[in-house]
C-alpha cells in the first residue's frame, strides 16, 4: 500500500507540470482554427448500444451537436431486448438503407441498417448480440473515415471534446495513433436534449465517491503515465483511434471483458515491435460525461468486470512483463498494473483479517495496529484530496464552494468504507477471471440522460 502511494505521488509530480501549462493556455484559442480547417481529419463516431433506451437519444443528440468539421455517427444496436432501436428510429426519422459493409473483421450477423432523414451523417446498424467488442468491430467495418471514436451509449460529449481530443493527432501529423479524454460522472447534473446545463453533485454517497475516484484515476494516474508514453488504458467510454492501426492489430478482442485495455496494450506491443515512434496519449481537458452505477449491486458488477478484464489482459500479454524490449511498458506499466491494480487488493484484504484477528486474539500490539490503520487513512485521504485539489485548480467543473467541501469531506472517509468495498470486489473479480465467459454486463440505468 505504501509503495502504491509513493507511485501515485510520483505520477502526481509528473502530471503537475502538464496541468500547470494547460491552465495557462486559452483552450478556445487552441481549437478555434481546427473547427474551420478543412484538413482536420474526418472521423467516425461509433456508439455500441445494448439496452440503452434510457440514454441513447441524449447521447446521439450530443454527438450531432459536436463542433467538428466532418464526421459520421454510427449507432450499433447489439441485439438489444429493449426499445433502443425504436427510440433512435423515431427520434431521428431513420430510413432503411442497403447494406454495404467492408469485412475487416468477422462479426455477428448484421440484420438491418438505417440512415437519418434529418441528419445524413447519422446511421443505425442492427446486429445479433455478440458483445461490446463485436459491436465496435461491426462499426469499424461500416465506417468510412480514417479515424474513429468509440463512445459508450450512456455518455455525452462536451461540444468541443472531439476537437480537443483530435488536436494532438493533427498537430503530430499522425504520430499520435490513439488518444483518450477525461470521463466525468453525470449523476446529479441537469441535462437537457444532450447538453449538460448544470453541473452538480449527486446525493448518494456511492455516486459521490465515484466522482473522487475518477478524479484520481484520470487527473493523476493516466496523465502521469501518458507523459512518459506508457499509458495502458483509454476508457471505453471515450477514445479516438487511427483506424488503420487498429485494423492492423486485429480490432477489438471479443473473448475478454476488458476489450478497451487489451486493445491499447496490443497497440503498444505493435508499435514497439515495429520500433515505430507513434504514441498513445491522454488529453485531460476533453470531457465525456457518463452515467455511473447508483446501486451497490450494479457497482459491484462493474468493478468485478473491470478486474476480470485487467487480469485477462495481463495474462494474455504476460510476455511483456519485465521485458526490456517494451521499455517503460514492460518495466514499469505492467509491473504497476500487476502488483498495484491487480494484486494489491488481495494483500489489503488479507491485512484486514490479520489486523482484526490480531486484535481479537492478542497477537498484534494495539499500538502497531493503530499506526497501520492511520497509514491506511492518510494514504487514501492524501491521494483523494490531491485529486480534488487538481480538479478545483484546473477545470472548475463544480462551480460552488459547497460542492468542493463535500468532495473533500467524502475523500476523507474513503478508507473507512469505500476502499474496503472496492478491495473485496477486486478480489472477487480476480477469482472470476478464471471463468472464460465474455459478456456485456448490463448496468441498471437510472436514465440520467433520459428526455422522457
């Protein structure tokens, strides 16, 4: 645990200069030219959707209002059993079209395709259920443009998010092959027709803790890894990819629940094997708003799925571990994700039982147990407080002082309950990783994006 804390402090120090630099720049000036530049790469936006009737219309509306010169939106309905297709068809006046799909990857059967009479750049593909990775591969097959963005069906992009995410790709003349943006929790916000009108905190402690957790993961963790080009994950909720590179490595893997991380690792592996100078970057400013689990059951299912995906990815690419051929990826990123993200929960859970058992059976000195407990509290509180500080210092997404105070107070409570839950679920996910069954995993939706 102490080692993990030290690593996060190092990542914070690495990320700090980039955040300080970004804070001084005018973000509008950075992207103003791109929005009118005809040389800005056109992009296909893929929206895999399985039982997303509660939010898919708002998601599509937000995508249709993006500030970007040329793009298409492709909703891939992966055999939903609810009214996902019906809502898209009725809201956007979708009309049937003839199927004309390239076959870069073999996917589940495509049954129908539609195009909007109102928005010619909007398409809907219906296919038999095959999982999220299969849906994304089908979207790539159908797409026309050289870059694609993968967006969850329960997410909303801010108006300039796509331009900001594409900027490093454009500035590098293609040297950057994939980018990811910041994901924020939309629970508690006021949303109207696909637009975030007011940012506010949710009421449930479980949802508030996820906000703090996302701050720490994105503003400290991913930015720090990205700075030295050893980032191993771009969130499945929002990422941009060079299509030719993804096709070259075989697309999304369909037999894992961690298809987003596995693809990034495979891209890194391909780049290093070719001795290419291409990079994968995280851009901290672009924001994608997504609905977070609001119940214990749905959050537990999500975290078990994430941990299974992490374990499967590390096992699939285990030859990269400690392999100097892959430089920072093999010598730092892989060990970090193995020992800190995957196995640390096992040791922490063991520690809980050792401390409790030691106090009950008197083979641990109470003073030592108190010191260990205080270290746990300070570790969790320090990192979470730093994350909240970075959010307030840079982007001010939560406009009221009261919201920041609430976030700080909850950050101090993390070790007492939230981290304990996470650790037990991570251990459960590690055991589940031995079961080779790839599923979507359906989260109970409150419908924070619903327009009904």
